[in-house]
């Protein structure tokens, strides 16, 4: 489009230049639209400069090269002012079209100036016209604003008027409505007075009533009017009874209204019965619309309570046959002992059937009764007060704690398990019924009330059950022990094993069973005690039973093990002989002593097993307390600390028995060590003859026997004891062994060879007691090794032995006195100053 416009301009200019020599005429239209100076310039010079178009292509930046270096970017020639005519002549020679171009440019410039003036004139005229039009417009706007303000005022007045008229109309409407209501009330009052007069006739005379009260199609209206009349009459009688009947008319009116009330009551009863009969007939035919109509009318009588109760009472789910079927399904064979698992399955089935039935009834109730929530409340209440209790009482009989049922019949634990199952399943039923819908009925509270007689003495029953279970378990263990003892016969009696063969050992499995009973009881406490304080109290009471049972059981087990140690000690004492006995008697006594030693060793091992199992039992109880009990006691201040104190107190008796038994074990071991030393140690062990044969570096037979015995018997102590108990026991035993060896060696005299033999025995004993991990015992045996040197060194070197260890001088003096050269070397006088 631009090219066509420019082409038109160029053609027009070219034609004006070529047709005549008149000056170029520029038009305003030439500058409209997309104006291009290059196009205008080209249209002016194309006729005069045919080569312009070719040069225009070569000069991409718009420069026109004339000659030499005198060209400039805008195409003008640089001429000094004094160039004058000579330059003009040269230009004419070089550029012959210059004159024509100058004329053209001057003419164009003149026309452009004229055009600008013309345009300026038009612009001035336009400005004046715009100013005039703007003034007219402003005046018009001002007049319009005044008119609009007037319209707004008119509209405001109109709106105010409309509002006033509307308010007046509303008042008139209210008055009319009030008048109509008063008229209606007056009309109804007239009718009610007429009806009341009809009922105010003779007592029991209902034959002269208006057709309204006998028309089956207007039963709802008749019921509503009868209820209004009865309410009015009863209120009037109530007012009359408050104020003194001083006027005869009042008394007469009162008597008249009493007749009306009696007749109205009789009529309402008759009408209600008629409606209930119609309701029952419709119910049998499943005509929900008729049932709903009757229920709506019956709701005017005592808010429909009689209709609701009547409907619920006739439900088949409350028939005796249905309840008997429930009991048969839950209990099964009446003669068999009920099983908690079977009871749980039976209750689940029955309760599911009840829930499904209530859900189906809810659909009917929603469609029939206007107050469906009230009917659902009555239905669910009937379920929880009639059907469920009659089922529970078939198998849930509260036992007597003074004369509890024997374990052969299930004991108290069976009752508690059945109670827990029934409570849990009934709670589930209550939640399901709440989901189906039961109005404002407190289902949870009603369910709790079913079990209140059982929960009142629940914790006492739980404690009695735990005691009954413990007693039955002890009888079972005693029977098993007796049977085992009888089956073993007299095997091992010759070796003294019969002392511990009949011992009833502590059973970790039995303690585990105690804990399992307690864990089950705690779970029932959690079920029956939702409040944290009550739960903590019940759990603590149940856990105390466990502490008492475990404490009694392990203490008795330890005491039985101690009794075997005591019997073994009695056997040892029985075979202690004097110094002057025959060889035959001595041999018999030695054989009996061997049997007593075997009995002591067997009793020792049995006691260590008892201690080990006692520790395991206590650990099981502590673990149970940490995992299951402590978290339930924390909500109550002081309960956790009190239970920890009770646990420590309960185990103190077992600790006392264990301590005494361990002391007896030490006595048993040391008695056998002393027996071995006395029978196996020979005088020649420490006074080897000087026959030129080299000294014997082997331990003595007595030492070997003692170490072998200790290694054998203490194996059970290493496995049966742990921690501080093990450390204290071995330390005490090591100290006693050290003391016993010192007393034993006091019976012998030693020469240097015997001293070497003694030092070898001490080394053997020291290496053995090093397994005790008792530093104080190790130190004592190391000092024994040092003191044994008093038998080896020469008399003059004795004083140097104790320079670094002055603490053993007293024991060393006793050892020096045992040297065979003590008197011959006059060592007493030589060391009197050292040991004085």
C-alpha cells in the first residue's frame, strides 16, 4: 500500500515537471500517511537526474559522491564564500543540472513555507473552534449535573415515601394478621368451649359428642382437640386447688371440669387404644404409611411414649425363644465347662445378630415415627437391660471369695476370663449400637452398669485367683518332686547323693508362669480400670501378689537347698573320730566320711543351681516390671517409687537365705579341704630324708587333691553366681582357704627340701585362686610364697627376707618356728630383737 501511494506521488510530480516548466506544486496530501523524505526527494530529481536511481543503490548510507574529497555526508558542496562565479562556472561544467535543481529546490522551499503557513492557519481555526465547543460542552455538563442532583433529590423523596407507605402497609398487615389470629383463636375457643361442654356432661357419657370425635378420617384433629381440652381442664383444676374456693360458683366449675377431665381421659384412652390396634394391624401388614400416620397421631398422647414402648415391646428379638437360642448358641453343651474362646465366639455371633436386627428396625423406625431418636433410645435400652443381661447371667455367676470354686471346675481364673470376654464383647456391642443410632441414651454408662456388681469386688477376686493359682502350682510341683523321688529309689545312696536327690529345685519355668498370670491380670486391670489412678492402684495390688509369690517361692527353694547343706554338715559331724580307734573303725569312718563329702558336694552344687535360678527369677520379675508395670504407675505420684521399694523388700528375704546358704557353702568346701589335707598330707612331705636324692618339685598329693576338688566343686559356683555376689563369695572363700592352709601347715616342721616342696604347693594354690579375680587374695598367696623362703635360706639370711615386707613378720615368726633347726640353730634368741 505504501509503495502504491509513493508511486502515485512520484508520477504526479514527474508529470508536472515534464509537461511544462511551471513551478512544482506541493500538496498537503503528499505528507499524509507514511511520509518518506527519500521518496519525496526522488520524485523531485528523477526527471533532472536520470542516474540518481543507479547512484542511490551504490550509496547505501545515503551519500551522493560528486567528485574528489569535497563531498559531504549530506550531499552539499563545500564552497568558500569567495569562490563566486568561478566555482559556479566549474559546477556548470561538471554538473549541468545544478541550475535547474536550485530553482526546483527554491520553489519547493517556498511552497513548503506556504504550506506550513496554511496549516498553521488551519490549526488556529481548529483551536478556536475547539475552545468554543469545549465551552459549550462544559456549560451543558454543568446543566446536566444540576438536573441529576434534582433527580437524586426526587428519587430520595420517592424512596422515603415508598418506605413510609411500606411501613404503613406492614403495620396494617400485622394488624390484619393479628386480628385474623384473634378471630381464629376466638373461633377455636368457641369450638373448644362447645366441645368442653360436651365432655362436661354425665361421667362416662360419651355418646352425645360431636361427630368429630367419632369420625375415623378426623382422628388426628380429634386427638389434638382432646389433648388441648384436657390440658386446659387440668390447669384450671390446679389453679382452683391453689386458691381457696370461697365462692360457690368456683366449686361448681371445679366439679364440672373434673367430670370433663375424667371423660376426656376416658376418651383419650379409648382413642389411643383404637390407634394402637390400627398401628398393630398395619405393622403386621408392613403398611409403613398407615403406621406413620398412627404414630404421628399417637405422638400427641404423652409425646407418643406408649406407642414407642408398645412397638418395642412387640419386637420378635425380645421373645423368650430368641433369648433361649442365644444362650444355647453361646454355651453349647450345658454340661460342659464353658471355655472363654467358645464364649467369645458365641457372643460375637449373638451380638452381631442383635446389631443387624437393630439396624433393620432403625430403617422402619425412621420411616414410621416422628421422634425416631426416642424410639431408638427405647429399643437399645431394652436390648441392654433385657436381652443382654439375661444372656450374661447364664454363664457369668459371681463366685464367693470365702468358698471359691475349685480348680477342677475352672477356679476363679475361669470366672475372671469369662468376665473379661463378656465385658470386652459387650463394649463392642455398645459401640456398634451407638453407630447404628440410639438417640440421647448413655450407652456406655448403661453397659458399665451391667458389670458394676462384678467390678465392685474385682481386684479382690483377682488377688484371690492369683493365690489360688499359686497354691495349685505348688501342689503340682510337690507331687512331681515326690514322684521323681520315688522313681529314683535308692540309686546313689551309698555315695551320699540321697541328701540332695529329693530336693525340689527352684523352677524358672514356674516363675515365668507366675509372671504370665500377673501379666494376664494386668491386662484385665487395664480393661476394667480406664481411670489412671484406679488403674495404678489395681496394677500395684496385682504386682504385689507377684512379688509375694516369687519371694516366697525362691526363699523356700533356697531354704530347701540350705537344708541339704545342713544335712551334709550333720553327716560330717557324725563321722568325726577320736585319736585312739581301731583300724577297722577308722576304715569304716573313712568310708562314711567319703559319703558325707559326696553329699556335701552334691548339696553345694544344688545350692548354686538354686542361687542361679533365684537370680534368673528375680531378673524376670524386674524385666516384667520395667516393660509392663512401671509405665502404668507413672501417672500417680509416688506409686512407682513405692513399688520399687516393695520389690526390694520382697526380695530381701531371698537375699538373706542366699547369703546364709553361701556361708554354709564356704563351710562345706573348707570342711572337705581340711579333711583332704588331714588325710592326704604326710609328715615326710615337708621333711624329705637327706639321702642324696634331688628334691621333688611336684606338688604334694594333698595339694593336688585339694586343687582338683576345688576346681570341680567351684565350677558350679562360677556358673551359678555373677556380679558382686560372685566376687564376694570367691573373696571370702579365698581368705578362708588362706587361713585354713596356714593353720594346716602349723602342724608340720620343714627342712630346706620340705620348704621347696611347700613353695611348690603355695604356687599351685596361688595359680588356682588367681581364677577368683580377687586381688586381695592373690596378694595373700604371694606373701605366702615369700614366707616359704624361711625354710630354704640359711639362718643368717633370714633377717634380709623381711626388709621389704615388714607386715608379714608376725606370720613369718610362726613359720620360722617350724624349721627343723629352730632349736639347734638357736633362732629364737637370734631373732628376739627382730620380732620383739
